[in-house]
């Protein structure tokens, strides 16, 4: 997750009156290229809808549109004890979720730190044994008297995995520094279940999920108005319920007991939108980021709107302004010239600086980059940060508008999570204003028909609720995947 630093109650925008004309000209030029017009937002949204449809077709497109195999809406009446685990890059999170059956739930959780060598162990059993041992410790603590029947578990597996059913997850490739042999190309659920059974731990792994799908389901359990789950963080993504008959690429692959009218949760993975560069308003800085990335011409939407890239965009602008002789004259900018040395905490803290002369920004640049800044330079830096942050928020909501228009949603709640949504200054307001621009809403933000609201815990509660839905489906003898 991107660290954005503490959020202050409010901050003040400084006046640009004392900025020299040559710098004002540079700011104006940057405003021109980073400002996304209402008309452009509408055009991006329209193109987005077409790409979502392509992703559901048999031929496919740049947006994967992955079926999540959650084929029921939570009613809010689901009840009982369920476990969830979330395997991240540093910790294993284990959560006990008690569903109240009245749209409420309680959670108890523990974190187990992954030993460093575990990520590159040569024995795949070590990882799944660690997970099983952690689960045993947790279950023994939470149920000292034991349990009468196996506890169903939902597994949030935050690595690229292919699924033909909800209780399957074939690892495509390791990420996040993991490199354990004999796991790629294998279904991870039997690997974990084997270790649980060796230890006689009363747990059944019934569902493997994506955290965005979990966000959708957890929020819908608590709030019946939920239409989407979205993540605005290091990456950007959305999930929603499609209708099976409109998922062309599943034609002929589903069992007879799945009706054409059945819902199907879709994990869009729409950070890849417009990787052919047909519609997004890229600047020269966006082109540099793309060309210098490990995967050029991929994840175009993510590279313009997600937290991973906002600090780098700011750095590239400042490096160019320095090279042109506008800022940081006679300063050692060797640290500034280091790619990705500025993460998203930089524009976040700069925008959040409450002082008129931006004292916190001055301290930040001196302490981290060894650069002394004038008040005028800091005002320019603040303005560039505002432009980058505003553009990201406005573009990010095009995915929301596209799905709502595609599905015909005129009202509803969009459940949002992620470090940028929760911590970046003014992101929530800017995102709401972006939606208003697309829809031509003129009413106050609190009256918008489609509202972005804080999400429930997708990788914890969401995984557990999906486990509850899956267990119910399995108990009824229904299909949970392809034929």
C-alpha cells in the first residue's frame, strides 16, 4: 500500500500573486496539459464502455473482465462464523468474521509476519505449512473448546491467478518478491487444504477471491444500495455484478443449473484500459513513465490515475523545470534525478501543507532531497501537485461512470477503498466533482444520485461473506464454476 502520511483537518491554498511571470507562464502551460475537460471525461467514459464490452466477448480486449464466480447477491441475512485469510507481501492476515444475519458483522483478526526467506523458499510446502500453522494458532485461540463442524474459509490471494470456479486458483506468476518453485501453474487451494488436513485443523477452503470483488460483496452485505466495489490505491480497479447472458465468453461453458439471468461478479482489472493509447489524454510525462516502465504499453489507465505513479509524475515535471533553469538554481538535484524517489506521499503531503509559506514542503525537500526551496518554488510545486492529483481523481471515476452507464444504474453507492481514496487530500471531493462533470449534475455533492462511499473490508469480511455464499451454493448442489 502507498504510504501517504497523516491527514490534517484542512489546508490553505497559497496565493500566486507573488510568482514571477515566467513561472506563471510555466504553470499555465502545465494547467493546459494536465486539465481534463468535461467533454474529454465524457469521451473517455464512452470509449471505456466499449472496452468493457470487448472484455466480456469471446475475442476479448485490453480489459480482462475476469469472472469472479460469485453468482449470488448477499442478502444481508447470511449468518455464522467464517474465516478469511489475506496473503500479502509482508504479512498473513487471519480474520474471524461473525455474520449477524442483519447486515452487521463483527471481526477479530491477527497478523502473522512472513519470515523473509519464506518468499523464496525452495520447498513450496513451507509456505502453505506456515499458513496452516498460523490458522491453527488463531483457531485454537478463538475456539478453545473446539468446533462442532469445519469452519469455511475465504482466501484472498493477491497474486495473478486463473479461476474456472470459485474454489480454484491456479497461480499464473509470482509477484511481490515471491519466487517459490512448483506453485506457478498449480491450484493453490489443494496445496493449503493438504497442510490443514495434515494438522487435523477443522477448516474447509471454499473460495478464493480478489480483494476488489470482496469489497463489492462486503459492502453490498451491509448496504443494499452498493453497485460497485472500487480500489483507489497503489493500483486502480473495479468490480460489479454482470448478468450471465451478457458474458459472451462464457457461452457454452456454464452448467445447466446456472440460468442466463444469474448475476456474476466481474473483477474488471481495468487498470489496463486504453493500453492502445486511443483516448486517454497523455502528456509527455505519461509517455516517459510508460516507456521507462517494466511493461510499456500496458496498464495505461493505472499509470495516469493510481497512487504508484503520482509522485513520479511530479518528479518528472520538477526535473524538467530545473533543466530549463526555472527552479532549484545552483542546487544539487542528484537525488531528485532518481526515478521513483518521490512516492505518492510527496504530492499528498505537499497538498496537505497547512502553512501559507508551505513550511512543511520546505522541510520535506531539504530532509529527503537535499534541496532548498524558495516560497515561490514551493507554490509552483504545490500547484503542480494539485494538477496531478486532480487529474488522477477525475480520470479514475471514468471507470465508475462507464459501468454505471453500461448497466443502466442511475442511483446507487460505489464502495471505495485504497490508500489514495482514504488519505490523499481532496481526492473524495475531486472524484465526486468528476462524476458530476460526466453526468452534468449541478446539485450539491450530498445530493448526487451516484455517491462514492467508504467500503467495507473486502479481503476480510468480503472473503468471509463470499465463503458463506459459496458454502450455501455447494450445500444446495449447485455449480460454482465452469462445466
